[in-house]
C-alpha cells in the first residue's frame, strides 16, 4: 500500500468530542512542518471492527485509541508490542503498509513525564501507587522497568492490587497492601502516585488519601489533569512535597505516538501549549 503524502492520523473513542488529542497533534504537525490531519472519530463499540478495517485500507498512518476501546481493539490488530500485550491495552496503532501494530504509550508516557518534570531518577526509589485499574497497569509496568526499590499498590479492592502484584512479580518488587494500611505504606515512600479518578472534575473536593500522611514524601503525582492541580496536589504542595500533575502524561503519551508514526522527535512544548490553550478556551466558555 502506498502512503499518501498527507499524513492521516486520528483518534477513536466513545465519547470523543472532548478529546484534546486533535488539537495537540495538529500543533505537533504544524510545528514540524508536516502536511497531514488528525481527526476525532466517534466510534461506538458495535462499529469498532469495521472502523479498524477502514483504518487499514484507507491509508491511515496512525490511530490513537481511547475509552472504551483500549482492550477490545486488540482482537483486530496484526501485531502487539510486548508492552501492550502485557498491559492488556492498546492506545496507539501504527499502520505499517496495511499491517496494524498495537502499542501502549500511556505508561511510558507517564514515566517520561515524571522523569522530565519531577523525579530525574526512579532507580532505588520506594513508590506507592494508589489504584489497581487499567491506568495503574500501564504505569506500574513502565515504573517497574526503571529499577525502583519497590512498588506498593494500595487499592480500595485489595484483591485487585494483590492480583496485579502477583502477575508482575517477575518485573520488580511489587507488593499489595489493604487500603487500611495506607499510613504504613506511606511512612517511608519517596513517591506517591494517584491513578484513580478520585478528585477529578466535577468531584474536585475528593481526596484519594489523607494528605496528613504525606509528610516526608518527596514527590506526589496525580494522573488527573482536569483540574490541573487536584486537591491532593494542592495539599501536597502546601506540605512541602514536589508535585506532578497529569497533563504531562497526556502530552508524552501523544509524543511517543507521534514519534512512532513520523520518526521525528515530538515538539513537546508546542503540544503542551496547545492543550493548555484549548483548556483555557473551554474553561472560559464553561
Ligand atoms: P482506569 O482505567 O481509570 O484505571 P478502572 O480500571 O475502572 O479505570 O480502575 C479505577 C481505579 O480507581 C480502581 O483502582 C478503583 O478501585 P477498585 O478496584 O476498588 O474499584 C479506583 N477507584 C475508583 N473510584 C474510587 C473511589 N471512589 N475510591 C477509591 N478508589 C476508587
């Protein structure tokens, strides 16, 4: 199959109207002076298979995949990266001449953001992850590759954390603790990461843990980027912790995707600025 000159890119999800990916990738293409388009496709689950067929045939170079398709899309692809297979989710598809390769850039995007923006070194660190759902899987998988001293998983449903710790016991020292033992887990943590949706708009008053327990924690990170500073991060900042919000994860997961599709380094700052500008506009309108 011949690739047209224009780079065809897009994102599929349901809902999709509020996705910031189109504005971010349009800015990236512009900054790199590349001809192309990145469109949002509203795809309901019953149309997933035919949409992937169209992506393959119509010369799309790449597609991002978001909720609710990250797991189900795997069945329609030709190849999965090791990472995507182990995480059990795909957020980026690369179309190599009609052959669709599924990858997962969420976890590595998060870790690149954490290292660029807050924690230059993760090796030997004691990391606590709150949550054990889909988002936690990507992040724990990528964190494990950085050689941490240990990763402790805390989750409302303890069995889910235990299952994840067991599944990935070959990757790092990963352990699970019941959420009643949060104080114990946080007592000697260097880095605490919230992967749950607790504190996300519109429930911005909620906290995933008692911030009084963060005394002594060096870095507190939250995957949420709406609001940009969650209540957890505000209280952590006031307690003297270095804080790290979720915007960088969004930008860097897109940056890796852009780099896989184009082979060119992603223009990180232009991408970040475009997302922030679009959030500013929607905040004023809303
Ligand atoms: P995601 O892909 O965003 O991680 P998910 O797979 O549904 O979504 O996982 C959501 C995570 O947030 C889970 O760890 C969930 O805890 P449970 O496993 O006990 O369900 C956690 N979570 C969601 N709402 C929560 C709440 N109100 N309090 C505590 N944890 C919550």
